[in-house]
């Protein structure tokens, strides 16, 4: 009797001027960082600079080689095309384009970076070795910082499917779990690729260990056609797997027997982050590429009844 119970929550008092970090906070990188590399299609030497941003900024891109060009925020509206890579443009100035963003986007997605400014002095991000591991390394060197705002997710409520040619499709559907899971299957006539499939739940460590180092690939026959179209001018065995029949031309061989489907999964992880928010749901892809992935994201943005924001 008479005993007084005080309700206290330890650890919630903050020094004056500090703002509380929510349980699942937005993030940015801790420090600016830059690097140089070759653009796969332009063959140009390109500098990539990553700059921290405050909460609710989103993923911003800026072409610093074109004067009077402010950054623009990546949204589904920025998706402009997908000839071999995902190309974005400033919706207000369609001539301001940036290509081959998908491997950087996959790393941002997997490392859960919500806010960042990406500056480039050329028309595409560097290709490095054709995988995402150098982007992931760059981001880990820059460090990560939590911000005083809750992370927002897109929770899929109803299925959405986009069909392409020869049975190809991509779809999104609801998940009972609070995660983004992906399935991918491919079929190629080159026997070194053949039929491959993979299932994956997006988690930072699993991405770094099993997916990030898988490289982009091209068939030897395609290379001449691409060069005639002024594409893949910076391509070499240093930045892509080149396949011919039952083997790869790269002297070091494959990093894993199913490196091809792992790379397709990597591309899907990157392309799905072009919503600007992480998705909670299931992604399923069959013989899909950037074109179908981008159509799916645009359809998702249009069909707002198929999802809702959650924090
Ligand atoms: Zn790729």
C-alpha cells in the first residue's frame, strides 16, 4: 500500500539539440567519397562522387559535366529506357541522361542507403569489373549514418505482372514476411549458361557474399552488333563475361557456375530500387532484363492500389 511506481523508459532522454533516431531509421553515407572508372558504353573515363544527404532527400543524380544542371531525384518517372542497361533522365530536362545505374542501385538497395547524391562527369556510371562489388566497397568505405527519420517501405498488397516475348515475365506480389524476396530464372541457347535459377532474400551480408561479385555478360556474336551501334565501346574481358557456346572467353573463368543468373538477380535488385524506396514483397522474374524490370516499376508507380507506404 502506498507504494509509488514510476514509469520510466531508460535511454530515451536525449541531450538538448539532438533528435531521436527511430527504430528503423533512414540512412545516408557518413563521408563523401569518389573514384574513377571507364563507362561501358561510352568508353569514357568517368569520375563518380557520392555525397551524404539529409533525411527525405532520396537518391539524387547530377551530371556535373553539363553546366547549370542541378541534381534530380530518382523516381519511376526518371526511367527512360533500357537498351542493355537502365537509363534515367531528369523528367524536367530529358536530355540530361545517365546510363548503367543498376549495379550502383543494387548496392544502395542492399546496403539500405536511402539518401545520397550521385555526381557523374559523364553519361553513365563506371562499369568497374561488371559487377557491384566495387560500388559496395566504395559505400562501405564511405561508412553509414543513421538519420532522425523513419525509413519508408512500399508494401505490395496485390499482384502485378508484366509479360514480354517468348514467355518472359516479371511480377511483384505480397509477402507475409517483412522482407524483399526474389526469384529469377533464365534460359539461354549458349550451353555454358543454359537454364539457371536462384531464390534470394535481400539481406546485406548475403548480397555482399553471394551476389555482388557476379559480372554482367554478353555473347561474342552480340559484341560486333553493339560496336556498330556505338555501344559497349569500353567493353573488355576486364569488365564483362563474354560467352561463346559452351565456354567463356575470360581466362580466369566464372566466379560461380551460376554467375549468370546471380547477375540477373543483381540487376533486378538494382532496378527494383528505382521506386526510390525498398519494396516489401516478392519479385519473380523469368528471362527478364532491364526493359521488363523498368516496365514493372513504372506500372507499380501507376497502379497505386497495388501497394501502400509503411514505416
Ligand atoms: Zn547488370
